[in-house]
């Protein structure tokens, strides 16, 4: 047993997912919940549960003192942050360390370093990892931005240095567009990330987003669990992911994965992490950012490699050595994940409310869900209510299985993105694997 009791500083499907592995390892679990989550399944799943505050995330799931207090009160010896909320908050990781509670994730220094896209780009370039061409300074004024942009050449992406979740980034094609969005992007960066710093990088036309899962221990060993294809996005946010990527040849896969491990190792990273890359139309790849946490889409990797990524997070946090070699990791078959959101499938407006019926064909697919029948989907949090994951011997069988699964899901009471997922699965372009991040806006009449 690596820890006696782990507090999960999160909610929804990811809290439930983490608890599953804890149970498998014989570790007790502590849930935390807000006023809006009193009846939530993640609370029922845990051995202990602590109420931490009001529904607004800042009063509960983002409240560091309350989280620490809940861990101390329940004698939890470790905290798993999940994704979102405090997962990439270096201050939180630091507070855990100070209190003698193990933070299940990398060090506060690594979270801080990779949380800053400008710093991360510099470090990766130094390590020989290709980065998107851009300007690695923080823009001080619109005049300076225009000057830098002239040198780089349009089109460009204006980005928040501490950005995330697809927020705080704007494509700019000309100086007048840059002038128009500069102040508002700065404001957005300040209000979402508490930091107004911006930088510029080349806009990659029709890109593909492909990321590599890495695992590094505290003893200098690092391996990868291959890649995830995450190009089906709307508003720069992923909605369908798959592994392997239909875009990569085995030679390119080997090179990309090796580069990702090299990048993570160059900074002495320890725990699991994701190196995100963007591919241009000529199959050149560039580092975008590193996520220093568990990804939403981690299950597709688990399905094709047979590894439990949460288990590795726990073991590495307990300073266990990685006792497997790269050659032990084989990628077998094909996995696809669909994110199901409580949103209008056309406008993407949130659709909170009570789930009247929920029938999931669990015999044919893996369902990592936040909710069960009768639950209320709250307007306070992310509208994703669950993930549907299928595994097939090859891509075609996985697609067929996903289509069959989606057909058998019965959910009433709220609107969901189920019809959109079905449309994507039915489209010729998805079927032939030849898609880019522009897929949704090019194919569907939706507001992206
Ligand atoms: P975040 O941290 O907000 O998720 P990322 O830098 O990881 O931001 O980018 C998210 C998505 O935005 C990418 O998957 C891609 O679709 C798009 N994107 C980001 N940078 C660029 C770029 N330079 N050119 C084209 N698209 C980009």
C-alpha cells in the first residue's frame, strides 16, 4: 500500500475514476463536495466525505485552505488533484508539501515552469524539442506586439502566457486585427488566469493536435505510452480523442515519442505528464505545451497499452521506481473516447437540469461518468457529464462499436452533445482519419 488514505481534490467523473484505482490498491478515499454536489455520485463512492463550501468553485474546489483543512481533518496522507481546479496550481502543491501531505503530481517547480507557456517553450527549445516559431518574450504594449508581428509574419496566434482550456488565444491575420484584439485578450488573460502577459507564435494552418503520454519516476527513468490524436475540437477544446493517431507512420511515431520523453527528462520531470504537439500540413511537429497532470483523455491510452495511469501517478508520488521498460509497453488495437456534454448540440449553450433517465450499455463500452439517473447537472461546473470509451481490434471496429454504443445511450431531461458525436462518427472525413482541428467548423453548421 502506497498511502493509507487519499483525498481527491476534485469532483465528477475524474474523482470517481481516481477512487477506482485507490480501491484496487487498497487505499481509502476521501471525497470533498460543495453545496451543489451533496447528492453527487463521487461523494457516494468515497469512504469519507467532507463538505468544503458553497457551489461557486472559488469557495470550494478552488479553495486551497479548505482543501488542506479537509485533508488534515480526515488524516489523508496524500491528495490527488485530478484535472482542472487546483491540478496545475503550484501554490497548492507547495502548501501540500509544507503540510507533509503528498501531492500526487509533479513538484511545484515543474508545475510552475510548464504552466508558463513562454518559459516552457524556452526550456524545450534548449532541450532540442521543436517549438512553434514565435517570440519568447512577454508583450508589453500593442505597439510592441505589432512590431514583433511584422518580424514573425502573419498569420499569428496571440496567446496568454499562463493560458489553458483554449481560453485567451486569438488568431490574427493583419496588424489591424492584432490592434483590435490585443487589449481584450490581455483583459481576458488577467481575469481567467490572474496574469495579463501575452506572447505571439506562428499560426499553423489546418493543424493536427497530437500528444504523447510520458511517465517519469524520481530516479531518472522515463518512458512513454505512445500518442493520442486530439484534433476533433471545438473552440480549441477537444471532444473526441483516439489512440493511435491515424496520421502517424511508425517512424514518425517513434521519433515524436522519443522527442517527448527527451523533453520531459531534460527538466528532471517526475510523475505522469502530457507533451502536446501541433503538426503542420507537411508533417512537421512543434511543441505546444506540457500538461503536468492527468488528462481528460487518458483512458484511450489505458485501453491500448493496458496500463493504469492513475496507479502510476500514485506509485511515483510514493517514490516507487518505474519497474517497467519502454520495450514492455506495446500498443494494441484502437481506442476512441467521446466526451458527452450537457449542452445544446448546435449552439453549445450549457443545458443544466435533472437527468430523468440514463441508460448506458456498459457491456460494450467503458463509461467514466460523473452522473447517474436522477442527478442534477449543476450550472456551476464544466458541462462534461461523462466519457464514452470503446476499444476495437482496429480503427474501423472501434468506430463501429462507438456508433453502436451511442445509439444505445438513452438520456433524457437535459440536452446533450450526443447528436453531434453521432454526426461526427458518421462523417466520411472522420471515417478516413484525414481530419484537422478545423474539422467541426468546416463540416457542421455550429457556432464554434
Ligand atoms: P490551451 O493550453 O488553452 O489548451 P494550447 O496551446 O494547448 O492551449 O492549444 C489548444 C488548441 O488551440 C490546439 O490544440 C490547437 O487546436 C489550437 N492552437 C494552439 N496554438 C496554435 C497555433 N499556433 N496555430 C494553430 N492552432 C493553434
